[in-house]
């Protein structure tokens, strides 16, 4: 913004007469004029702001004051060249005129100056100065954009460092466990330990990857909610179950305060439980051992308020607004024993927003604990009653499936994945045919007519989609009984799923596939992945 001082014309005229004439002339032309008598005074005005300077050549100017003026004019910011209009006699050979000529931005007018020439020169100088002010604004915008880019690049670098750190921990544990497995043949306890560690750490890595994919879904508006009627306490129980190991490990006391009335909401239970378990895990992470965590659920008009408070390290007031930003971490992961990627709260807020709710935080400051409050719309009473009947009916009808022995084709070009999945399915009592590419998958399918085919997508010879299409037409042409085709891929976005279903797959699951999901699929249980 241009200040009024920056629109002034400063007239430097050591003699009263010159000053009066210039002052009057410019004033008559509706210019904002300030007169001064010395270069020292002029410098003070320039510091505050000026559109142009009009000065007369005068023998009283000292060499040092002109040098000082030159220094100030040469040190202007890149957008600025303050116009200086100097009035001097043609025959003048004064030392001061010689020195004035070297000033940057100087226009010399010969005295006596025609009034119109002076006015048009000053007007042109002011117009030029206004263009400089406009350029200053552009410079400022560029500077802010540049600062933001630098900040984004810094945040991205920090995030990548944190991600590498977070992935290295489980990898390290898995790698050590693999060494343990080599020597574990005669030590059953070591074997059991290594298997536990690998299972746990793979779970940890999968959760990190799930969070990363969720972040990308939320930021691209691609997160799909599976909304249904759920009781708040059921969702809360699922969340507590997830966070419980860390709460117990840190010996925190957890208290839960529920209202007498059972509250229901219409939402995606898995996602809301994810939000609550994230808040609980954070409360456990950011509280010194043996702290207190409290959950309080309250009906608040048409909303339910779920408060998660802790007695932990708290949040400084200046960080409270940025805490929900993506990648926001108040202390770098390196300082914290229980790492994290700094995306949990951003994700939680995104999920709550998608449900039409709010997520807020308060804290009395460092080491004084924090309180997070999730507010979600309650289901309308009529929906609650009618849908409750239905959900009770479906849950009553649910029975545990029995394990069956299946004939399964697996195709994967990654030898380790192929081998381990073969071993796992054989251990579950299935007959397995293993193919290392799409071509072999088709041959084995024709030979053995398996009931199930677990197909990787990116494979040599024929990719998973092509195998699925060929298998479907083979079954149609030979009136073979329909095999269940399952795409097993690293790509878990909704469009990947749609592509798989369009190619003829019945299911799409993302790697790593848990043994429970496999068991359910091969037993014909509908799996949500
Ligand atoms: P992460 O825990 O992976 O770093 P989050 O997005 O879940 O990422 O949290 C962002 C940051 O907010 C954390 O790094 C931490 O500094 C702060 N924070 C979150 N929850 C709490 C809490 N209950 N108490 C204090 N600080 C917290």
C-alpha cells in the first residue's frame, strides 16, 4: 500500500524565494508539496517517503552532504529509483552541480525554467514513481509466493526425512527378525518371537501406507464414505481397542464417561473409529507414562460431542491453529520416541468434515494437557428406530463361516510373494497352483480349473487384467463353472478397483493381504477392502 507521505513532492531550495515559487507552482497544480532548506532535511523526508524531489543547484551544498544523498539514492530497493529534478543554470560550473550530475534518477532542467516544462516534468516523475510503487507490490507478492514455495519445499523435505525414518524402524526390526529366523530352527521361542515381530512391523508399515493413501484421497476429494447407522459407543469401543496396547504400554489411566442414553449417528464407522483411535493414540503418545486420558461423550443438541483429553505435554498457544495442517509436527520425529508422519490430525479433520462435523482442540499450554473435541451430527430419531431393527436383524443372521479346502491359482512375478502366499494357503489346507507370469497363469487355469485365482496385476507376458478377461471367456466358451477372480495389487485407489471389476475380477484387495482376509475370501465371505 502506498502511504500519503510517499505521494509528496519534496522541494529543496536553500533560498526563500526559490522555495516559495516552486512551492506555489506545484501547489497550484494540486500536488502535495513539502519544502526544505538543506540536504540533511531532505534526507529525513526521503526516509519517510517521497514521490519526487525538486532541487535547485546551490553553492551552500557541502560535498559530504551530496555524497551522503548519493549513497542513499544508490541503496534504494530494486523496484525504486526516486526521481530527482535539479534546476541549474547552463553556465554554472559549480562543484556542487558537478557532483549532483552523478546522482541516480537525476533529470537536469536549465534555469530559468519555463513553468509548463517544470510542471510536466514533475507530473511525469510522479507517474513514473507510481509505476514503481505498483512494481513494489508485484515484488512483494513474488516474495510472499517465494517464501511459501520455500516453506512448502522445506515441509516436503522434512516429511520425506520423517517418512524414511518411520519406514526404517519397522524395516530394521523385520531385517533382524529375518536373521533370527535363519538360526531359529532349534529354538522355538526365537522362531515365535521373530514371527510376531514381522507380523507387527508389517502391520505398522501397512498402517503408514494406508494413512498416506488416505491423505491423497482426502486432498483430492476422493475419499468414499460407507455410511450406515451406528451406535457411538460401538465405534468408541473399536477405537479404544486399537489404541489400548499403547495406552497400556505407557501405563496410562483411561476413563470413559458415556451418557445414559445410547446415541446413534449415520456415518462410516471405520473412518470415525480411525479418527477417535488417532486422538487416543496421540493422547497416549504425547503424555508422559502413567498419565491420565479421559473420554467423555455428550449429547449436544443435534450433535454428539466426543471429548478426548489428556494430562500430557500440551500444545503451545501459537501452534494451536497449525496443528491440523498436513505434516504439522510440533517437534521433529527425531526428538520423539513414538514417531508419526504428522498427517493423523489432518486426516482426522478431513474425515470429520466429510461427516458434516467439527474437530477442535484446546490446551492451557505446554505440559498442561490437551483436549480434542469431535462433534458429529446425530442420526434423526425416526432413522434410528427403523434402521436399528434392520441392523439387529442382520447381525443376528451372521454366522461364522466354516473353513473349506479350495483349489487356488496364484500368479505373481515376485518370487518371494508367490512362494510365501503358496506356503500360507497350503498351510490353511488349500491346493495351490503357482504361476510366475500371466501366460503360465492361463496354462495352469486350463489344466486345473481352480475355483479361485489370486492374480497380481503388473505381470510379464499377460497382465492381471488380460488374464482375468481370458479366464472369463475361457469359462464362457467351455461352460466351466465360474471361478472367483481376486486382484491382489499394490494399487488401492477406487479407480484401480473399478478397473479390476471391469476386467472381470470379483474382488480387489491391496497388498499386503492379511491371512484373515484371505481366509474370508476363500470361504466366500464378502470382504470390504
Ligand atoms: P503425528 O502424531 O504423526 O506427528 P498428528 O497429525 O497426529 O501427527 O499430530 C500432529 C502434531 O500435533 C504431533 O506431532 C504433536 O506435535 C501434536 N499433537 C497431537 N496430539 C497431541 C496431544 N494430545 N498432545 C500434545 N500434542 C499433540
